C-alpha cells in the first residue's frame, strides 16, 4: 500500500513537472527504480505510472547505471509476443531516449527482431512511427549494430514521419559519414529517398561529411527521366521546399522549439538546404565541389 501511495504521488508530480527537465532529472533515480512496478501496474490495466514514466524518460541521463539496472532487463519482456499492447507501446515510446550502445552486439539481432515485431503489432500512430524511426537511425549510426537491422526494420523509413525538433537518431546520423553510404548500398531508391526526406529538417542540418554525401547521392542516384526517379525527385523537392519555408519563418520562431539556435547556425542551415535544392533541380555539382557554407 505504501508503494502504491508513493507511485501515485510520483505520477502526479511528474504530470505537473513534465515540462520542467531539472525537476524530473532530480528525481530520475527514484523514477527509474519504480519502473518495474509501473510495468506490473500496466499489466494489471493501470497505465498511469507508465504514462508518467514516458513523460519523464526523455530527460534521463540515458547511460546511467540506473537505466542499465532497472530498465534494460525489462525491455525484452515488454516487447515480447505475449506482452500487452499497453506495455509494447510504453517500451517503443521510451526506447529513443535510452542509449543503445550498452546493448551487446550478440543481443542486437534478437532485440531488433522482437522490437520491430512489437512495433508492427501497434497501431501506426505518429508517435509510434517517430519512435521507431528514431531508434532505427540510432541503430544505423553504430557499425556493429547496423548489420543486425533487418529489411523489415529498414522499411519503416518509408513511412517518412516528421521527427521531433530534438531527435537523437537524426542528430547522430547528421554528424556521421557512414550511414548514408550504407543506405545507398541497399540499392533501394525508395529507401534512399525516404532516408533523405526523414533526415532533412529545419531543426538542424547534416555536418560537412554527411552533407557532401547527400549532394553526391542526389547527383548520382536521382538523375534521368524514369517514372520512379521523377516521382522520388518530386517528393525530395517537396521536402526541401517545406524545410526552406520553415527556415524562412525566422530565428524567433525556430528558437521557440530550439532555444540554442544561433543566427550563424541558421544561415549555414539555409545555405546548405538551398544547395541541396539547386543540385536536385540542376543535377550538377559546381566546379570546385559542393558549397558547404
């Protein structure tokens, strides 16, 4: 009874403090330790504490020993075939905020299978799709993990969800240079277009190496007059126009979602997306290479 009272109290406080990261962070150890109990409550049909946990998990220090001790052992059970929809959904929505690097490579093959199977069992809502693609991008960033991503998991990119302003998977792939070549190596033009459309966002832009790779991909993969190429080119152009339109709303608007954005950063992002659009429309990289800034 005392545990129930404590859990309910924490759930109530989290509901009030869900937009206050310092308040949540100061209690993350207690919240994490109660996670197994929240799961048990969820199995009994009471999702209040699980919902509160999902509000808080985005602020957790994801590589902490508390995360490894209390959350890691429970995840496979939550995602398993016999688990309820409520528990599967909780695990799927929490995964983007839990660092995957601490999963051993031997575990990844089994983990990715039950993870994507659980996702397929859920209703294809925007939140679920965002979470799955975010985790997929995080997996793709790690070379040792990427090999365990199944074609079925890769296909979730084709849903092309609008990822949130702060997205760990998009950030990781934007600073690395090895993810895009791996996507291109799959020889799937739809998947490549989906990857680019998913990665392009007004909230950030690819680093220099990843940006160069995007320019080359546009130049080499989306030339020609075939129906499939034209269809993908139109979709890519539509996404670039959308991103440039949002960037055109100015720094004050963007800072409403990303308070850390600086004027110089915004100008670099604008220039890079304009360059991607130019290459897509003209099908050529200027003499001297791509324009990085």
